[in-house]
């Protein structure tokens, strides 16, 4: 039986990463995935770990209200956080099941170059800053900051896929998570 996944994004990177993660964790299952627009309820460029987590949670929750008959709902929200020394980037993944429970995971963290951080401090989103610094257009729907900075050793799809896999741990181990 095919399971339906609703991802709270129309970004092909997030859609592909979500499908990749589900297929890696449940290789014997078949999935149908649909991207929809769902509100994050946070700023366009979340400025803290909590704000990014809240955005991912809200996206998954709002997607479940918009499409109540799917099996899974996924919210992915990238964020940045600044301290006195530097600025770091990361993303949260929240997966909600219609049946029961949820999973959550955060990507790895990487530090942003000063030039990109300065554009963000001026009010640009990370993707806008990337495009300016690297002379690109719409990099967030391609390799993203992580891909640009690693020369695609890790692109944005790979980066998110691993977090999707980690967020699926409770669904793979239902007894241990009381699902």
C-alpha cells in the first residue's frame, strides 16, 4: 500500500530530500509525495535554533490541517544563529504521522563566511546572501549554501536527507518510542 507524504514546501530540494529519506529508512514501502505551501509562522530567515524548530513544527502541523488524509507531514526550516564570534547555519526537520507521534532532527551545523553573515545582518535571507556572494540565482532550489561552500561535496539535498532519516527514527523503532 502506498503511503502519502505531504511536505510543507514546493522547493524541489526539500521534496527530493524528504522522499530520499523515507526511501532509505523504509526501502520496502512505496511513497507518493506532494509539496504544498504551509505557513511556518516564523520570520522568513529564522534567527535562532528555537525559531527554526518552531517553523518546522508549524509547517508540519499546518500541512496536516490542509491535507488531513495523508500518512506523514514534513516541515523543514533552515535557520541561522549568531553569537559574539560567528554565525552558523542549520535546519530542523519535523515529521508528523497521522496515525501517531512525530519525529524531529536537526542537520549538522556549519559556520558562515563573514561576507555572507554581513549580508544577513543587513536583512537578507541566507539564500539571497549566497546568490550575491557567489553570483548565482535561486541557489536555495539547487545546492544551497552548504553546496556552494563545500563545492557540492554535500549539496542541500544530501544535507536535508540525513536529517529526514534521523527524524524517522521513532517511526522505524515504534516500540522504543511508544508509537
